[in-house]
C-alpha cells in the first residue's frame, strides 16, 4: 500500500541527509510540525558510508579557512553559532564512542550507524515525520489565506503537502547511486536564484595513459607526501590506485585542480634530499641509489622510480648534476592528471546555490524568507576531515532555528 501524506505542516525539509535531519530536529524542538521527504529508501546514506564506515563527523579545528566558496565569508556566521563542540557534546550525551584520528578529526569508534541512529532518535523525540521513497513532482509558491507570507504546495508521489517553510537539503551530485540528484539546483533556478557551476571535489585523480601504465602496478602503495598546486599545499598520505592517484593528499588538492594543471608532489617532505644523497655518496660510494630510496619510500615505489629514471647506479657513479636530478624528481615530481574520477566517487560537489542569494545567518533566500537552502547544495565546500559534516550541521541548525 502506498503511504499517503496529504496534509498541512509548518516545515517541509527535502533531503534526509546530514543537513536535513539536523534542520528538522532543530525546528521540531521549536514546536514546529516538520515533515522530511526523501526519494531514497533509507535516510542518511552518506552518513553511513562516510569515513570508511566510521563517520568523521566533525573537525575540532574547523574554521572558515577550511571551506571553498565564491564568498569565503558566508560560512562564518553559521559555523560560529554551531561549533564542532556543540555536535561533539551531543555525541557524548548519546554515549557514542569516538576518537581523534589525525589532529582534530573525530571518528566514531564503532560505526557511522551510531551517528545516524542518534539523529533519527532525536527526530523522533522532536516529533519529526520522515517519509522515504517519496518523489517530489512539483513545488509551487502559494499565498496562504489570512497571511502575507508565502507558503509552498508540493505535489509528491505520496500526495499533496502544504507548508509555511520549505528547506532544500537535497545535497550535491556526488555518488548518484546513493540518491544524489540536481533537484536542489533546479528548485533554486525555479525560484530565480543563481547557481554557480558545479564540479566534483575531494575526488581521486585518473592519469594519462603513459603515467597509468607506469604507476598502476603500484596500486595499494601509500606514502606521506606534500602536494602543491598554485598557493595550495597539503601534507598528507597519497595512495596509488589502479586508476591513478588517491588518498587524502590527492582528494584535498583535487578540489582546487582544473584540467590541464600540473600537480607538484614532494615524495619526501621534511627531508633535505640533496644533503642526504651527498652524504650517502661520501659515506657509502658503492651503495646503489635504490638502497637510499628503500630506506625512505615503500620498496615497490623505490623500484619503480629506479626503473623509470634509470637510477640503477651506485653513488660513486653520480655526478652533482645527477644528484640534483634525483632530488628534483623526488622533491618536485610534476604530474598532469588526465582528470578526476568525477561524481561517481567524489565526496562532495563544489559550486551550487550562490551564497549571494542567501542570508548567512538563517540560510533563507534573501527576498523569499520562507525558502531555505542548506548543506552541500549551497556553494560552500569543506576540506577533507569532517569539515563537510560540520557545515551540514551548522547550516542545518541555522535554518532550523528560523524555518
Ligand atoms: P546529503 O547528500 O547527505 O543528503 C541529501 C539527501 O537528499 C539524500 O538523502 C538524498 O537521497 C536526498 N535527495 C536528493 N535528491 C532528492 C530528490 N530529488 N528528492 C528527494 N530527496 C532527494 N564528510 C565529512 O565531513 N566526513 C566524512 O567522513 C565524509 N565522508 C564521506 C564519504 C563519502 C564516500 C562521501 C560521498 C561523502 C563523504 N563526506 C564526508 C561528505 C558528506 O557526506 C556530505 O558533505 C554531506 O553528506 C552533505 O550533507 P547534505 O545533507 O547536504 O547532503
């Protein structure tokens, strides 16, 4: 039997993801009648798959500098009013065990399910009604009787719903198999808002055919690197995959990368490679360059570099120029990716609803105060490390206090 929802509520939230659930809970506790609609068969699918199944739910040192947006100031107000400590305190109250992985990054110790269960429990306590497998067919602005404020009428696969406030929390385009859709951008356009071009962020790189042939046998090898592009630099692990390059360093820099650009990779950050090579030449002239490399890098990577650059020589065979060349290759490996894996595997979508159209305090559309956009659908994208969920919580909380 098809569930029917012909009714009038105060707030409809479209999207039962991180931002939508947070908004629904906040509005529900204010006494608002809240209905959450999602076309997926389960709520919070991305929460479940996040952080490798352990949900990196926030970053203790999240600041506006950790976000990309055409207006870098937009996120300040919401992030200030709902901090990582607010969310962590909630997690603690629910008795969820968590740990700090790399400094600031908080992960569930057991499973991401704990975070989703917490949000769903709070939804229940706040009286929020969640309906899944519900397609939104149309959204219309209406003028409610005896009120100057505009409301909304939604035609859905489960019936017609009327509401005073409408919150769009339908996320971005990444991982279409998890329910991602351009719904939010289309609604924004329908209501005359500007939508900035979107592209995949926090996505692994694919490589040009020659590089791929050389590097794909290294699939599974990981090492700490520093990757640079223009003025951006990330010192984190890099992972070779059978398609190209991934790992936190590559995911981070991918959000800044444009087709045709070179990445500059330092395979031995914090190491004065030239000084060490000179020392090896002096102390161990009969040793091979590969011996040095295997003390510094995973063995398979060291062997690949030796073959690729023809470094199968001893230190006494190395001129100063050769040592400089080796240093350059290790400290400033220039590589031009073929592309990224795109939305299929990207963690986030860059771009989206132009923040110029929204109030930074409430996430409401400036000239349509009952319409809200929150979470990933908005042109605010975090670095890797829990910043994206922090934006979902903070923007959801901001809208939930107003909707
Ligand atoms: P989100 O995408 O979560 O939710 C949108 C909801 O809207 C979905 O439930 C969807 O089904 C629904 N929807 C879409 N279109 C609809 C339509 N037409 N009709 C009805 N409903 C519709 N971040 C982080 O901080 N720490 C982490 O550990 C990770 N890890 C991670 C791993 C992977 C694999 C991915 C893909 C992403 C992450 N992220 C992350 C990013 C994080 O998941 C993301 O930023 C938030 O989920 C965004 O929350 P939203 O609520 O805005 O969208």
